[in-house]
C-alpha cells in the first residue's frame, strides 16, 4: 500500500459454501489486517447473507470489518465521480434475495472443490470452469431463442447502473474478468487467482487495472472489455 485505502468489491470469502462463524474465526488475522486500511466493503452475491444486517451495530461486534459493509455507493476522487459496486446487482442469475441458479451453482462447485481438495484444477478455478459449462449451455439457449449474449448484457447493465448513480466511472468485479472499457468502466477481476488483479485509483482520479506479479511487483494489466 502507498498510504492508500482499500475498497473490497464483494465476495471476500466463499460465504455461500462455508460456515460463516468458522470462516470469521479462522481468518481473523486477515480480517484485522484488511480492516486497518479499509475504506468500504461492498457486499457481493457471496456476501448476500449480510445484506439486511448492514449498519447493524450489534452485528458489527462479531468483527469490526462489518462496520465497513455497504451497498453500492458513489464518491468523488480527483474531480471524477466513481461508482463502486460488486456487479451481481445486474446479474439475473444471482441478484435475488432468495437462493437462485448462482447460489446453487456455488454449492455444487464447493462439493467438486472438496473432492479435488483444492479450489483450482489445471490452473483454473473449479467454480469458473463449472460456470463456464453453464455459460455455454446458456449461450446456446440464448442463441436459439435469439437473446443477447451474456457478457455484453452484463456490461450494458453495469453502464445503466453508472448512469443511475450519475457517475463518471464505474468499478466492479463479479465476473472475474479484469479489464476496462476506455476510461469509464473498470473490472477489478480477482485477487485470488493465478493472476491477481485490482483497480488502482490515484488522487487525481486516474484509474487503471493492475496485476500483482509473482515478483511481488505492480504492473498494468491491459485488456479492453467488449
């Protein structure tokens, strides 16, 4: 960190797959470190169990990180208005308060990960591979029924949310696909994969997607989202 603050864009842990209290207890040291430099913790679909407990002071006594939990929000940095969101808000697979396709998929993926004794196989996350199979089935169905492709649909949905918040820039995650659309749309990707990516915002409002290399160095990650 360079005297900066961290904004977590959701899905900090696999809350859908794990025991909440055990996860908090086991990762207390990590949560303490994150909280020391945390600005906000925007909930994602895997954090949805906490949605109705945001701003609940009694609940925050479990760990102070819960003081920082929030819904999507906008703030000004360097004269530009930034919207921070997880991304599931515009994803019909997993934006319901009730268990849907996304949560059921995560549970099945968790069973496969336990059998594999690791969340990844052949350099790829098992959940992403499982979701990839579902995406192919979904894409085929969408093609047959002449519906729009899911990736452009997600980008369009995020852009609509940016307009709703009257924001100049939107930063989100959810899809695990890092990249940008020019200088107004940034996906932070994932910080627990083979390539750990994040969005860095300078005080003047300049934003870019970065990766943390195996040499423990920061490098710009360039990919245009479409």
